[in-house]
């Protein structure tokens, strides 16, 4: 993960022992990012997630997805060499 990705991630996801015992959550909330993934696995959409968690800004959801994509691609690229 690049320094730029780490900085971007910090504004989107918080990992703190004081918040949900260190489970990665959307910054400024106690909503685990795993909850978004669970929504997707159930066939739900971003809009469905935001209906249940309207205080999570759409931009944070989209930023999390973009960062997740970038980190995953980086990991796959590194693993292939």
C-alpha cells in the first residue's frame, strides 16, 4: 500500500481498539466496512446500504471501494512476480 493510499484510507476507514475493538469501520461511525461487503454478498446495492446507514456519506462508500480495488490489484500484481 502506498503512502497516498494510506492517507486516503485514513479518511475513509478507522481501525482503533476503542471503536468496535479494532474492527475496520467507516470513519466517524461504528459501522464496520464488512457490513457493506455483507450487503453486496446478499445482492444488495450501495443505495440499500445507504438507506440503512444514511449517515455514511456515499463518497466514503465509493472511496472505500476504489481503495479496495487499488489495493487488491497491487497485491495481485506483487504476488504474480
